[in-house]
C-alpha cells in the first residue's frame, strides 16, 4: 500500500492485520481508536525522516522595502533544506544560494531597523511563528525559493489520504494494537514493520544532508545556480 491510500482503506487493512472484522458496520465503537492510532503513527514517521517524496520547492514573492514574510501554508517551516534568491536586475532565470542566520553584526553593515536597503538579499532567518526575515531588505521586488518538507496532510476524514507508505502505517499500528492485547503475533508484526521501514529508508536515502535553517555556507556566500526545479 503506497502513499495515497484513504483513511478508510487503511482502517480496513488494519482490521485485517489484527484479525478484526473488516465489515465497516461491525466494531463501530473501535473506529475512532483505529483512526487515531493510524494518524499518530503517520505523524511519528513524518517527523522521524525527511521523506524525499514530500520535499518541495515553494516560491515566495519578495517586495521592495519589505523585511518580513509568511511561509507558504504547505511548507513545514521547521524543516527547510535550502533557500535561493532571484536577482531583481539579473534578467536571467539564475538564482543565488542565500545563507541562514541574520546576526546583529549584519545590521551594522546594512541596518534594517532604520530602513536601509540593498539590491541583493544575502541572508534569511526564521522570525515569529511561521514567518521569516530577509537581509538586507530588498530595494526591488524579487523572489525567494525554499526547498522544504511539505506539511503533513490531515488524516481525519475517511476520504483523507496518507502521505506516508500505507503498508508501513498499517503494520506499525497493528504491532502496537496486538502488543496492547498481548497477542502472540505482535512481535512478528513489529518485525515486519521495522523491516519495511528500513527498506523504504534505504530506497529513499540519497545521502542528502538536512541542515536546520538552510544551505551550507559557500566560500563566498554567493553561489550562482540555475533555478531549482
């Protein structure tokens, strides 16, 4: 069961794995508990690994004279892999890698507090909540493109679809429920879930390093790259 299975489909599969009736009209009282277990299992796996299929590029418009911005709603602003700024006067599709972390010393060079601006954005930092700050404040309009984890889709309604592999969710939830019931096959289900998780991670892992806040600084901080796709 790959990602994209509905919550109803996951519940049906989970009931089969734990030896429960797959008839939706039976065991209705247990349904909320099964749904919550699947929901929590998905949230746990989402937080545990930077799933490549959930890594997205999202572009934010940058306005002249504006210092603070709000992340796109589907961006997990705590898991940013990189950021690039588009040159306002470049006239090409090239983007520049920008560094994470604005310091007080930076304001000594170009003071955002007093309204000083520059043509090039060089750095960015998280601000309050789901906002971010750019430095220097841009003189002209442009854009910043973030590489980030997509926020986890809700798994509440029966028609909501999972973002994480459905088999992994079902096996893990089944192992937990069977262990709670002291069933003899609980260790087997846990072993199956662990093996499947390791297979998925081995398939997805490409050696890409996650860096809280964004890019690894380059030698000059102004690496030119083609627009990421």
